[in-house]
C-alpha cells in the first residue's frame, strides 16, 4: 500500500507569477485560463485541508494518481461535473457551481 501521508510542496505563487509574467504572451495565456486556475487552486486547497495525497484521493475515487494529477492541472483538460462531484466527495467537500451575471459597465 502506498504512503498516504500528506506532505505539502512549498510553492510561492506570487514569486512564480512575477517571474512568469516576464515571458512573452504569458499574461494573455494566463488570463484566458483564469477560471481553470481558480478551480485548480480550490481543488489543491481542499485536498490539503483534507490532509490527503493524490494517491489517497485516487483510491477514494477509484482512479489513478495520474488522473488526479491531470484533474488538478489547469488548462490540461476540462473535467466533467460528475468527475468534479466525485473529487469533491473524496476530499470531504460539496461542489457548488454558480452562474454570475456580468457587471454593468
């Protein structure tokens, strides 16, 4: 059985963004994927709160660690609502989806 103890990896997102924004085209590409990055961030935070590894979430969902890695990677693919529900359940969360009207200009 794999080691299911959670060991977070240090990541300074502000530092990463500051460095990445110097690359041509990064800002436009990042902004185009803003929703995906928000979702990925929420997924990682939920898994961390639950104290679970990708292996543990995969086991709970009946899938593989690589599938969880793909789910938690922004922009790689668009998971179905059913998959997001299963992930939320595996990390002890409820999934909520909202449509928010655009703000008037």
